[in-house]
């Protein structure tokens, strides 16, 4: 069989590899391209570690932030006992760092989820329906987009009250117009394709066209945007935590850890400040690297 | 543009109504005196209908009030009152300080301007050349280092960068002061509110040095993320342009590399870079909240933060509105500058 394919390939002047190579789906193809990128691999490793830590920490080790303080060990520099020292209430920095991972991850996933579902559906509706519906939806999105992202999130949490739930809602709201715009523009260009005309001619209902024919074709930019969004969400949530508007102490959210301790920097207590910041930076970096990699992998035309 | 801005005012207006419970009581605390609560309710107009007074229509139709009066009271609503006051330049009063917000704002804006301008200048002066060199020496050590650096830069929490600068250059090395705009025990005669400019006007070189020293760390902290974004954008825009035929032509006719890159390539790569610089101003002003808080810089950002903690919602409302409007104007300016920079648009 492959002999024949090879012969045919030679006859029509195609690269041999083109005819001989095994059939691969688009997704397998994208995966192959993704793991061939060093940066994307690094991103996946970072996210993998973050996921493992976030999931395993509460299973392996029970942590109660309320009873953890020990005033005798306040602000101790790194030692064999406490690898990264202790904070202003004598709590081990490593333990708190490890247990803080899940807050960042949960905020990221939930808030991107809110933005993706609400924004995605609004954008698809706008792009597909057109006319007045599109106008009303997109004008509303423009209004939200006029606010700088971080300021909008701060404002929402400021009025709704501090806490993790409001942080997730606030960051989610920020994402809604971003996903709506993306989904709309993708639907607009997908709508003009011939396979949609074909589906319409075949009598497929509009809703089915939207979800079965258009959605799969606009998925890849949305996946890229979601991955990059996870990074931004973690960054914004840490900012809210730092301003005292996010997860409330004594829970070990990374931004809140920084906000608890930054006053002690003047005393030279670097070990309470550097580790949480590095943790935030690495997680965000992981999602940014993976997002960039996914963009190159899912849309090979963009690869430069 | 105009409908969007009106929408922004509606959203900012509704802001007070997102507060769970009675806004007046939330702002003053549960044990506030009844007359104070009533005063705040009156001041914010919370007793009036939200958007339009629909009762007026019913009253007129029942013949209870004359058409003229009904027409007037139809528009006597919280939102239209808010909008009317804004248009007259009346920004309301701070709940706790009893000072007109407009006066406070006038005090705070120069501080934020003085911080933002060097931050933006730092971002542009470092970011654009880094992007150009990265693009022309693609895959070189410089390219790799600066691109990894800019990725790290956009992944870093801005307040944490500020803390790191404070630790290394303030606490460890003692080069720069770690908070404020000027030594607390010294005073400076203010004319413009920009301390650097004021000290130049006063001819006081010592004050100028002090003001500049206070500026270094906050403006680097604030400018780092925009710098990273600008560098990445410049690089990718340059890479695209460098593949064009006219660049090859320019090389082929023997122009020096400098001329090709600066006169032929950069000019054409500049449009997306200008857009991204305009967008960065927005994130800069939002980032000012973090930076000013970390460095105790008495600008608009710190003011918003303090107002949030004090539950002084009228202040938060006005500050959010002002920042958003400034950004909208800057984005409009960027769009207009397109027409000057791009003859294609100008001719259309």
C-alpha cells in the first residue's frame, strides 16, 4: 500500500513524506508542533508543577492558617528548620507558599471560565445574529472595555466587598468583553465560509450551525486567549490580594502574603517578599509561555 | 465614542448602587448618627428615582401637577443630576474630608503626571531600541536575553517589582529614598505641582536633585511592564517590515544599514507601536494604583486606594471616571495621529 502511495507521490511530484506519512488529526498535528517548542515545554512543566502542588498540598499536609502562628519564631531568616524562613507571625513561608498555590489556580480558572462562557456566548450571538442584537451587545462590551482592566476589577471588588469570590467575579467581568470581541470577530469570518452556506442549504438549523459548524472552527484562538487569560487573572488577583481586596488573611494567598509582610522589608526580611513574588511570576510566566506556544502550534500560518 | 462615554458615566454612576445594603450606612459605618446618614443620602441624591422620574408622567396624567412642572420633575433623577453636576465641573464632595473632590483632584493629578511621564519615557526609550536591535539581530544573544527579559517583565506583579527595587536600591544600597515625593521635613514652593519643574523655576538645584531621586524607583517600577510590551511589539512589527521587498531594494541600492532600518523600516513599523503605546497609557494609570501605594506616592492612585479603604465611594467614583475618560481621550488622540502618520488613511 505504502509502495503505491510512494509511486503516486513521485508521479504527481509531491514530497514522498506527504503521501507516506500516517494520517494525523489536526489536534495531533498541533500537539506535535507544541511539544517541539522549547518555550511551550517549559510553560507546561511550570504549569504541571503548579497543578501538582495545588492539588496535592491539601491531601498530603493539613494546614490550618488560624493555628499556625508562633510568636516566638517571628521573622526568622531561612534555616534548616524553615527553608525560606518565617513570616511576621512566625509561620513557615514554604508551607504557606505551597498551600497558596490553589488560590491562584482557582481564581484563574473560575474567572476565565466566567469570561469565556458569558463573553463567548455573547460574542457568538452578536456575530451570528448581526443587526440590532449585535449592536447592543457590542456597544455594552465597548463600555466595559473603556475601563482599564485592573481599575475595573479594583472598582468592582471595592464596592462588592473584599474576598476571593468577589475577586473571581470582578476578574471574570473584565474578561467578558475580551472574549466577546474575539468570538464575534471569529464568527464573522467563519460565517462567510462555504461550508456554512453548504450547511444552510442542507437545511441545518441556525443553532446547530452555530454550535456544530462554527464553534469548532473558532476554537483555537479562544484556547490561546484562555491560556493567556489564566496568566493575567493570576496577576490581577494577586494585585487585589496585595491591596487587601482579595483573599483575606490568614489564608495564604500569594498577593495577601506580600501585603502582610512588605512593611518588614525595611528590616531586611527579604525571605517574606521574594518567594511569593517569584511564585506569582513563575505561574504567570508558565501560562504566558504555553499561550504563546499554543498560538504558534494551533495556527501554523502565524508561525514566524 | 460619545455613546461609549455616556455608557461609562452610567456604569460609574451605578457603581454606588452595587454596594450591598444602604450605601450611606456602608460609607459611614453602622453606628453613624441618623442625621449624618440622611445628609449623605441627600448629598448623593439617593432619595431620588434612579434614571428617570416615571411618577411624573402619572402625576401629569392624573392632573396633579402642570405639564411644565411634570416635565421638570420627569428629569429630576439621580443619574441626570449626576451627569449635570459633572458637566458643570462639580465632582461632589468627599464623604470623610468634606472637601470638594475637584480640589483634592487638583492636588493629586500633578503627582501622578510627574510619575507617569518619566515612566512612559523610560518605557519608550528602552523598549523601542531593544525591539529594533532584537529584530535586526534576530536570534542573537541580545535578542534572546531581551525577549526572555520582556516575557518575565510582563509576568511580574508590578507591586512586587516595586518592593524588590525598594529592597535592593533603597534598603540594601541606600541609593534612593523608598517613599514619598520629597523629604517630609523640607518644603518646596509649588507653582505647577510638578516638583521637578517647581524646583527648576525656583532655581533650587538641591531640591531638583531630591525630587529626581524620589522619582527614580517608582517610575522604573511603573514603566517596566509597558517597556516589555513595547519591546515585544516593536520587534514583531520590525520583523514583518524587514521582510518587505522595499527593504531589499533599499539594501540593494547601497544604502547604509542605519538608514535602511531607521528611515525605511522603522517608519513603517511605527503604526502598531504607536497603538500599543497608547494602550499602555491605560495600564500605566491603572498600575499607578499599585505603584503609588507601594511607594507612598501621593497621587491619584494612592488616593483611590485610601478612598477604597475609607469607603469614600464618591471619591472612588470620580477617580475611576477621570482615569477612564483620560484614557479614552488618549486613545482618540492615537486614532487621530494615525491620520498624520499613515497617508493611506489620510487620503481616504
